[in-house]
C-alpha cells in the first residue's frame, strides 16, 4: 500500500520532530509514522478506532445540580 501525505507550513514542527526521532532511532520517517499509528490504535485495548455512531454513544448522565430520585421499593 502506498500513501501520500501532504504537509502545510504549520506542520513543519511536527515533521522536524518525526525526522529527529527517525534519525535517533535509525529508522525511516515512514517507519516512525507507522509505529506511532500502530501504538495509537493498539493502545485503545480492543475498542473500535472508528468514531462512535450516534447509537453507540453513551447517553448523558444527569445534569449537574439536578436532584436524583430515590428508588422506591
């Protein structure tokens, strides 16, 4: 698979940081980027890397300051 990434002038600091890490680790820039992506997605411990759909999102809890009802038996 081949991927092309275009960087803007605002991303210069990030590119320099990646190049510095690649030089220090004696890896290619591509390897450093792939390692970062791999660590990001494997650190989610089985959770889906895709954003949650509206049905998967948790319902919001009670609003701050609202009173909770006590359960009746």
